[in-house]
C-alpha cells in the first residue's frame, strides 16, 4: 500500500521509527523507494548536492518542479513530499497557495514542506491544510535562514528551546501532518515528540523522534563535507572514483571494449 500523509500521521504511535530520505532524480528515487524508505523528500538541499550551489537560497520553483517530476516517476511506494524553495511561500499566503498548488498539479507529490514557525508561517500552514494541501513543518535549524542562523545547533538556551517548542505546538495545531526537527538537542526533540499529536522527523535531533531523515548524498558519501550529525554508510566518492579510474585504465590498455 502506498504511503499517504494520513498513513504517516497514524505512525505517531508506532514503536519503530520510520525513515525519510531525500531524492532529486528518477534513478535515486527508484533506489531509495525500492530499498524500502517510507517517505521521500525532494529536499531543497538538491540545490547543493545536485546543482552545486553554496546553499539552498538560489533554487527556483521551476527547478523544484522539474526535479519533483523526475523523482515521482521513480516512486511506487513511498510518500513524496516536496520542499517549497526560499521565497516561494514567505511573501504571502496567496504566493504559498500558488507555489504549493503548482507542485501538486505538475508532479505526483502529495505534500509540501515549509520552513519556520513564525505566526506568518503558522497562518500559511493553516490556510494550505484548510484547502486540502498536506503540509510538513520544519523547525530548529532552518537552512533557508542560513544568513540569519548559520548552520549551528538551535535551541541550546532555555529561551530558544521554549520558543521552538511553542512553534512546534502551533504548527501541529495549524494542521501539519508531520514536523521535521533539525539540529536541536536530543532532550528538546524528545520533549517535542512527546507533546505533539503528529510525528516528528529528526535530523541531528537524537533517537527519540518518530522518524529519521538524512540527505541521501550524505548517506551515500557523495557530499564534500558531512554535517556533524550525518553518517556516510558508503564512501560513494571513493568507490565511484575507483570504478571510473578502472574504466580509464581498461580503455588505455585496450581491455575495454570487447571485440565482438
Ligand atoms: O532539504 C533537505 O534535505 C531537508 C532535510 C534535511 C530535512 O530539508
Ligand atoms: Na530542505
């Protein structure tokens, strides 16, 4: 049975965490879907890992739709959620409806993710969910605010932790079906997970969350640098370099191609 936002919401009470991974094209989506992940995020981290930008800010809505269409063609089981890029939802609620609407109309994705927990963002989440667009929230370290926050851990002081908890509660009350918690102390993530009626999905937020997410380029060792909370399960860069060099060697020594 394909996963839906409703299925995911009900996994709040599952004993085992579910897994979300990012994907940015058809082949990667097929691999992670067939491997058995429950949720695929077309994360705006693709600006860095697929397009070579320094951060997520330059990504456009048209680029995101292009990648989302490719990902959706490769997915049979997982729920596909798409990040709304920087400044495609913060300007006004009308802009958010337009952008989220295009994602759902032009790809097969079933939900969008938006960053932040300000009153404006909470209002936007409430409006989107009221018109039938499932929304995943994202608080803690929000990379679209890199110039304001940097990439450092959030919620370290009591005041900051209190603010993030309040944002999380407001996002759940606004109707979000799940909430990403990025780079916050594990005890804070555990407290939020306990308080919220919707699943939390952690990245650098400890093991108590209802689900876990990683950027697939980090998991596969394709990224040039790893965030402190990520783990590469294969050294993709080294393995692919070796394969490429073996091919170069074989061509130069006329071992490849075979003479058929
Ligand atoms: O863009 C992304 O990859 C994300 C995840 C890290 C949650 O937003
Ligand atoms: Na993102």
